[in-house]
């Protein structure tokens, strides 16, 4: 099955992936939580390891939301502060 958003992105911007800060941090978020789910399902990695990965994922969500949306510059940044 073809991802419709990827096809639309290719038509709109000329590529499937633009290396935009929001896209990159969203990918990092998905990767960290995939690691988290892996640590939760593996009996040898449960406990402290999964708690550390979950805490790191929580921090990354905040970076992705506030850091990229408000301070970042790119296609997917919704507002920014002017820094002097």
C-alpha cells in the first residue's frame, strides 16, 4: 500500500523527505518510542531501562513541540519568536 501523504509530498515539494527540522524530530520521536515498546516487551530490558527510554521520549516530545514549532524555521514550524 502506498502512503498517500508521501505521494502528496512528492507532488507538492518534489521529494518525499525534505529534511525539515519538524520531520526529523518526528522521526526521532517515532524511533525512541519504538525502542520504548521494544524494551517493554523484552523481559531482559524491563524496569529501569524502559523507564529511562520513556523519560527520554517525554523530553523529545517537548523538544519537538516547543523547540521546533516555536523556535525552529522550516516548512512545519507554526510560529517563531524573534531572537535578537
